[in-house]
């Protein structure tokens, strides 16, 4: 019996992990799927258009990452509250997250619109590439409030271990975006702006669904939908550490994009293809982390330290397994996948070369992302922020050295591999020391 109990527990945890992770995968890939579709369609409009998308897309993904705390912080907090039986507090948190998302989306869009040219030039945009990047960015900003509302809404549902409805939204918006984009770009002959417009429409449809669901869930438990300063302060406080973490992550990738832009147009286009493949695979692997966030938060809220540690070990194991599978797929698809994104022979060749670096990173990513989910679910956010800042501190000097030595795009992606190793070391050390296990509803 002593030997069978751990095996029974592992099977039980695995069933719950996959019950949550499989539908979470669909919802996680929504935003990168939009940009991935845009990359494939815009890439066939021309190399300047694809390079312009690389710059604008990097800024948009940076905003997405900066405000990912609306999803991750909400998931962890709501899960812990529900685990402790505090339904009214969880409902109040979800409504305030929606309000914060709306305000942050409008404010961020206004700032990016006003600073669009300086930021795009800072990333290396000039000439026709700058023109195309500006068009894509300006139109995309209309969907920014909707994108952040979707983050808050999906975080609330995940905190209640509801992964089915986010999957439905992801499927609806991804298919709608693809159909509308094909009609506007290929059918009617519009350019890069139509690609951005299709994504904006899809984002607002998704946002409307999340607002409806969160309000339906919250109304039985709270009497007012007005801003609550106390909850907003707590939400912003929770988000502060995640903001530092994600900002450090995307400073690293912005630095990589800036170096790639100064290496050459073909290099930048190849970098864009692999950066989008990285983002797509990252959020796919992150499905395990989402399952961990909800399960860890709920278990710690309910006082189950043993279960939380066990789930942490299982998601780490499965992160390694799926990272290896993703790496094998990257190697196998390397001869054909770049051709879906560009007709330029130089871009296709460079993108295929960079996919070898991507394949090397994927098993590392799988474990690192799973452990991120464990620590986020536990609310161990200050440590996560410090670990990511340290990893970025390793990468940025390496990227600068690549630029100064004019070493080429391959060495830049080698530096990105080192960055991910540094990220993994930080979260692994925290997981094994056990200080992330804190019980209770707060």
C-alpha cells in the first residue's frame, strides 16, 4: 500500500493536469496565433512588409507580455480564494481586473500611438520597413483594450479551473481572424493594414464574450460593479512583480530584435519567423503552467502542501517530455516550415538555420515554463521577478557583444539559448528549496 499510494496520487494529478492543460493550450495560443497568421500572410506581400511586421509585432507582444499579469495574477489569486472558500472575494477580484484592463488598454494604446515612430526607429525601422510597421501598429492599437480585457477574463475563468470556455473563445477568434484576413488581403487585395484590422475585430469579439461570462459569475456574490480602490491596489501590487518579470523577459527579446534589425533585412525577417515560432511554442508548452497555476493556488488555499509539491513535480516532468517532442517537431519541419512564411530564398535559408537553435531551446523552455506556473500559482512573484531580471542581465551583454563583433544572427540566437538556461536555473533552485510553499487564502 505504501508503494501504491504515490502511484495513485500521480495518476490522479496527471488526469487533472491534462484535464486542464489540454483546453488551456487552445486559449493560450490565441494571441500568438493571430500574429503567426499575420506573419504567414504578410510574408507573401513582400520582405519589407514582413520586416515591418517584425518590428510592430514585437512592440505589441511586449505590451501583451507586460500585462500578462492580468491573466496570471488573476488566475493564482482567484484559485487561492476559491480554494479557501472565499467566493465573493474571487468575484470582486475578477470584476476589478476587467476594469483595470480597460483603463490600461486605452492608456497604453495612446502612449504607443504617440511614441510609435521613435520606438520603431529604436528597433531599427527605417525607409519602407518603417512605413509598413507604422501602418500595422497604428491599426492594431484599436484592439489593445480588448486584448487586455481578454487576459483578465481568461485569468478569472482559469482561477475557477474552467478551461473550456477560453478554448471556445480561442477557436472562434482564431478562425474568424484567419477567414477575414484571407478575404481582405488575398480576396480584395488590401495590404498590411487589413491584416491588422482582422485581428482587431477578432479581439473585440473575444473581449465581449469574457465580459459577459465574468459578470454572470460575479453578480450572485457582489452588489456593485464600481471600481474598488482597495482591490485595485492589491491587484496592481500582485501585478507589480509579474510586470517586472515580463518586462525583463521582453527587454531581452526587444534587444534581440534590435540587434537582428541592424544585422540585415533578411536576418530580421528570419528572426521574426523564429521569434513567432518561439512565442507560439512557448504558450503551447505553457499550457502545463496554466494547469499548475490553478491547481497549486487551489491546493495551497485549501492547506494541501503535499498535493502542491506533487503537482509541481508532475508538471515539471511533463514539461520536459513535451519540450523534447516540440524539439523533434522543429527539427523535422525545418526544411518546409520557413517556406510558409516567405518567398525570399535568403530569408528561408536563414530561418531554417535558426530553427536548430529553437529546437535546442524547447526542452529547456518546457521545464522552465512549468516551474514558472508552479511559482506563479504559489504567489512567489518577487522571486520570479528577481530571477528573470538576473537572466536578462546575462543575455543583454551577450547580445551587445554579438552586435559589436558583428558576429551574425546565429550567435544572437546562441545568446538566447544561454538566456533560457539562466532562466531555468533560477526557477529550478527555488522549486527544490521549497520556500514557495505558503498555505492559506491570501
